[in-house]
């Protein structure tokens, strides 16, 4: 359903618009002023006149949208007067620099979550619960079957898988922005890359160029990561036996794969929780790790927002909205949007 008329936010052909601020949140088309929740491609698109986003996301945004974009970096929690509205950005715990955006004007407040998660992640700031009258939440994994284990536990599984095949390259396919860096940070927390441990000098983790291109903003932000090397720095004749290689899903079954002899392959994503997903995608192994909230995380976040009205967008929006109404007694409706359900090459 569309948003009701007369509210603080409205849906336009360009996306979610706040008339009081003269700004769109994660617009679908170029607009004069964009408020950006995070740098994934379905939320940050090129061609806008000015971008408001967190300072932590600046490096990734300039990498993806162009070094010369007009970017106004903001800090988490800082309130800005934009037009007739008060606007603030609050950590969403999704990827580096991700934010929920709270807008207040005319006696009402709205909170747009963007994408978010509630579990611990050493590669980005944790989710910051924020209250508002109206909450727009995602529902990428809005079904009760989705319940995540900790990233530390999952990293331990990846480490065992990698170290269990010293005679083969271990190719781990992961979304280039957010997921790859989270996997690396979780491995670093287990000691990978330290002296005498896997991933140390001479056995650095190898990165596809698409992942390597996005590493510097994380290192500059102080995220602890193990030593890495771009795949282009490895001699063509090297078998890469015993090495961990991280690449985006687009590289799977590509010409790039021909340099690896008898690799073991795995895909890391929340979608691996679905029976048969790994087999359909052609991977030997699937690891369940998501940068979106699981079912308990979605319910918890809605409750903590204190919102009197909730709108649910992308993913299983109908199902989550129905559950909130019928079980939790919260006024909730699905919301039409053009956000992709991040199944291709983004942060699911």
C-alpha cells in the first residue's frame, strides 16, 4: 500500500520524500537532495545534486558514486536542521557507516531504518535503538525460519572448512561490500593473520579485485582485519593450495575461476538458511551469515521503536506486517517500494 496523504513522508516517483526537508531518503532516481542510509547500490544511486550521509560511509560512497560527488558527511546522533525538519542519523549495524534516519517536523517523527541487523559485528558500529511515532522497517528476512547464530561461531566454521583442505584453494564467495569485510573482521577476532596462525605472512588471504577495492575505507576506520593480498598480485602459476580466497558471487563460474585448480567453494549469505539454496547456486558449502536482522531482531526493533504506526518494506513485508497486527497488536502495513531484495551482489 502507499503512504497515506498528509504525513511527514510521502512516496513519489523518485522515492520516499520529506517535503519539510526538501529531501528524499535513498531515492530511486536522481534528485536535488538525497539522505542516504548506506552505500549499497539499491540505496545509494548516482546523479543526485547533494548527498547527506554518515562520515563513516564517505569512503565507500565516493568509491562507488564518484570522488567528486557533493557529500555532506554527518556524525551519528547529531541533529541537523534541513529546511523545516530536524534530521539525525543513527547507527543501523548493517555495514560500515550504515544509518537509520530520523526526521521530525510538524509535531511528528518518522524513523526510516534502511537495512539493519541486531547481532554483534566487529566491522561496523552496533545498532542504536531509536524511538519515533512512525517506523519504516525492512523485512528482507521477515520469516520465523530466519534466526542467526553469532558471527564468531560462523567464522569458526569457515576457519575449519578452510584449514580442512590444505591441498586445495578455498574459494569463499561473499558480497563485496559489507559481508566480505565482516567475514575478515570475524576471522581476525579469532586470531587469523597473527604470527603463527592461518593467514599470516606468506599465507595472506587473497581478495578478488572487487573486494580489494573496498578495503581501504575499513582499514582507515580502524576495523581490525587480517593481512590480505589482491589476487592480481599472485603469480599466475601459483596453485594457491591452502589459501583462502574471497570473491563476489559474480565471479563464480566466470573466466576468473580458471586459474584455480580443484578449488573447494562456499557461499556465505543469509539465503543459505533456505534448504536447497546452496545446491541451486552451485556451491559445495553454504555458510549462514547475514547483515540483515533475523526474525527476532525485526520484532525486537519494531517494539523498541515505540512507533504507533509501522510500515514494512521489501522482503516478506506482507507476512511481517500481518504478524505485527495479529500477534503483537501493532498497527502495521506493507509499503510499496523499489528497493531490491538484495539477492544479487549486495549485503544479504
